[in-house]
C-alpha cells in the first residue's frame, strides 16, 4: 500500500519503518527540516534498539522515504497516519493544536480519496470531530480511522512487528477491511485485530495505559505498607503474579512510572471524565500515588541523613525513565535530582544513553557528567539508583566500596539482593523491603 506518516517522532518513525518492513511504500513527513535531513543521512533522532536496522533496510529497498514537503506525501499516499505530539496541557487535557494544524494543512491539499488514521494518543471523540471537519471541508474524500499505538519504548520495534493486538476504530467496512489487510502480516501467529467504533478504540488506549499504571501504583502503595510491617515486596509480587488471573507483568514496585505515556495518559483520562461530570477515583489515585512515590524516595534519603543534605555528594546511576531508552520525559530521577540540588547536594550523574538529553533539557544544572558508572561513584557519600539498566545489575562491589566515600546505596528499582549487600557491608535502602544497615551499624552515623 502507499502510506504517508505525518510526524516522524517516536511513534511515527517506528510506524513508518515498521510498515515499510512488509513491503509497503512509506513516506514520512515532518515539519522539522533538521530531523528529515538527519533521517535522510541514515541518522536516527531517537535511541530505540533495532530501529536503525529497520530504517536502513527500508531506505535501501527504496520503500521508506522522508520529506519536508507535505505535498509529496499527499500526492503519493492513500493511507495517512497522524503521529503528531499531543502533549499535556496545564489542566491535564491533551493539547491537540498540532493535530488540528495538520488537519488544516491536509484539507488544503487533499484532492483524491484518503484514509486518515490517528496513531498517537488522542482524546476520546477526536476521530469523530476530525471526520466532521473533513466532511464539511472535503465532502466524501476523507475517511477517518483510529488506530492507537501500544509501543513500549525500548521494545517498540518488537511491539510493532509482533503486536499483542491491533485495535482499529472505524464505522466503515471498507476502511476496516483495508486496515485489516495492512496489519495481517504482523499477526500471523494468531494475535487478534479488533475492529470497533471510534470511541471504543480511543478509550481502549487510555484504559490500557491507565490500567497498567494502576498496577504499578498499586504495588508501590503495597510496598510502602510492606516497609512498615516488615514484609518483602519482591516475595509479594511473586506470590501475586503466579495467580494467572493477576499475571506477572507490571507488578514491579519502584520509584514510580514516568515517560511520555503513563503520566500524560492518566491525566488526560481523568480530565476527559471530569468533562463528562465523572470522577475516575482509581485513575486519580494512580496519579497521586505515583507523585508521592518520588517524594517517598527523596524522604528516604533525607531521613537517612537526618535532613542534612547540604554539601553532600551523591552518585546517580540512571536518568532515563526506564532502561533501554534515552527518554527523560517525566523521569522520576529528574524530580529527585531537582529536589537534591535545591537541598544543596552535589551530584555526579551517569546514564548509558540519557545524558545528552539531560544536558539539553537542564543545561544550567550544576551536575558532574560521569564518563562511566564508576566515575560517578568517586568520593560520593552514597549511590542513588533510578534506572534498571542491564549494566548496573552486576557491579563490582569491591570497586564500588573503594570509590564511594561510604558504602551506601538507595535503590529505586530493587536491583540488588539485600542479603548480598549486607554481606558486602553496605547500607542498602530499597523499595518495599527491609533496610540493610551493614555499614552504619558498625559506626556512629554522622
Ligand atoms: C507505555 C505502554 O506500555 C505502551 O503500550 C504505550 O503505548 C506507551 O506507554 P512506555 O512508556 O514505553 O510504554 O513504558 P513502559 O515499559 O510501559 O513503562 C512505563 C513506566 O512504568 C516506566 O517508568 C517503568 O519504569 C514503570 N514500570 C513499569 C514500573 O515501575 N513497574 C513495572 O512493573 C512496569
């Protein structure tokens, strides 16, 4: 099929490359000329495992092209995916100004029948509004469909090529059939393609993310109780997850969820409900627990030092909101770092991928950018761990003790075994598990 993708950010680029992978002709458009130039040179604007190979293959087979000229896309594509940013507005609602600008520019250019598909997450009701807009401007030429993405950063290529399910919202059987055909090659193992109405498709996306976020917040709340009663959240997670009705995934307690989806989508869902006079208490509680989980971690550090953070130096491992991405949007590390800086602490930070983004977003923060994880530890009072990168999982304990001023770790991801850390002589404070004071129990804490 002849496909256009408007917006080659995270979702758009994965979609474009993923659709070219099965032989479709795909043309990706973006308003950002620099981004298009880089893509044409074969450089990726984002870090996503496996995406470089996919983009390169698409380009070398002449199936994947990039342009800054929208007319080119409109001339060649019969299906146009809208993958534009929908950031959170101040009241939690998604800001749709990019989407409506795109609709205006498309309406001025479209002359032949097109199927327009919303890919990035848009509030319930958007597809219907878009359809009404095009029906008024270009009667009979444009059919709107909703096709929400379920791409996890770090696994986006896999999620696109082998989706658990594909959700398509359209009232039109011809559009449904066309999109069904488009996605068939990705569901050969038998995963379903569900055709439904616009609103159900749009709400499925929000409900899925909110439910996963709710699981995480639920575990974080139980972790807080576990700390109080002396239970171990890891064992609780295993005990719960083995029940097939619950399942094992998205039960890891930690520093809270971040990224471009869970925080934004939960806020937008709550805002949509309020618009209809409803309060989604579970979704709102999910948001609150997530916010307080970051504070809870900060307070753990603060109370260990009896409120005296000024002048202390901390090593930070991990800035990204999760492993295998350079994305720092709504990353818990950012908020905790901000609070530590405000309290007068010095920070030596390391992340395998996210340091350039940190530098770009917060150029004035007085941080030491470490060259590797061990460089961050040098002379630090303690290590704070925020992201579960693979390379942090089996560190050299002796080297850590040699470099740190005191062997103290605050772990926001429960990466280490408390019994082992006790044996190695660390103070080790993690989430939902009993603290280990193997170091400070041997001396009077300063
Ligand atoms: C999410 C959805 O999974 C994806 O389907 C959607 O379309 C986009 O949003 P992503 O934001 O890439 O993907 O991250 P995900 O892997 O789902 O994790 C979200 C956040 O929850 C991360 O901060 C992660 O660290 C946290 N998390 C996840 C936990 O704290 N515990 C868990 O058990 C799982």
